[in-house]
């Protein structure tokens, strides 16, 4: 028997923006299936939010069987699936000339192929619920690394741009029952992102953002919450890019 609360599956959920999305949606009345390869991070999240509203699945999203397994956990634990947030990913820092074909293929695997696998596994149940998918891209898919210092991230830009193309294709194919949108966020003050820069470099980088700040991860969760909600019932195939004006900063 289906539960009374809506259920969302979130990949890359153990830290950073994924963890923030879990917290936000649980606070908004959702049950959450959190997927990540970081078992300790998922355990810490479960301890924080409570296991009555959260189910965890450990695995690498590049393994196609994980998508089916995670959807099965959602159905077994909560009896339904109303939303999917394809958040898992990582930014490979390597210059174009130093990047191999394997680098590009891996970025496509973790960002595009994984999102496709989870979307296809979830599709029958999302149709039944008239649910929604939110794919997490990046402002770099729109403008490349756009503030100083421009990191060497050609493969990452390509992977995140692929997410936008997949979003539009899925939105057309799954309409009208399932809405599919993307967010392309700017800088976020996650543990991983902040670890890439020393204090001086980070300050100079943020100085190039018109808003003069990077967002806290929870600020981006508000956009995910909106796109999953009935308030966005006429929104599909769209990309929301909250980035503080970084894409127009010009260096």
C-alpha cells in the first residue's frame, strides 16, 4: 500500500548539495531514498534525519543495476515514487590538452548515463504519480569556467552540458505525465568545492561574481523543491541557473 507522503530518490546524497536536498525535502514532508557510494556519509545522514523518513542505498551510479535496485528500495520501503533528483557527479580538474578520451567518457558516464539509467528505472512509477525529475547540471554547461581562475575542466563542462540535452529530450519523451527540468547552479560552499581553493584564491574567485558571494547548498535546494512541487506543473524542459550573475562576470 502506498504511503501518504510523496517519495523522492536522490543520487549523490551523502554530502554537499545532495545532502542539503535530502534535508530540505524531508522538512517539506517527503520520504527520501538517498543513494551514494559513501556509506559512512549516508549513515551520518540517517542518524541526523532519522531512519523513519530515509532509506539509503550504497553504490556507484555508474553501475546501471544500481538504478533498478534503488527504485525497488523506494517501492518496498515507501510504496511509491514521485520524484527523482539526479544529483551525483564530480568535477574532473584536468586541462583539455591533458584530458584523454577516457576522461570524457567517465564524465559522461557519471553525469549523463547515470541520469538516464535512473530516469528509465523510475519512469513507470513517475508516470503513475505524475511526478517530476530534476537533473543537476552546472553553470559551466552554459558558460564554461567563467570566473578567475578558470579551472581546467573541459570534460566536466561536456558532461554537464550533456545533462541539459538529456533533460530536454526526456521532457519531450515523458510528457505529459512526467515533468523533467534541470538546475545549473553556480558556486556552492560545499566541503568539496571549498577544498579546491586556498583562502586568497577563493576570495578572488568570489570577487568576480556580481552577487559577491557563493550560495550555501541549501539555497539551491529551494529550486529543486520548487521544480518537484505542483507549483511548477507548467514547467518542463527548462533550465534554472541560480548563479549570482557569475555567467555574465566575464573573468
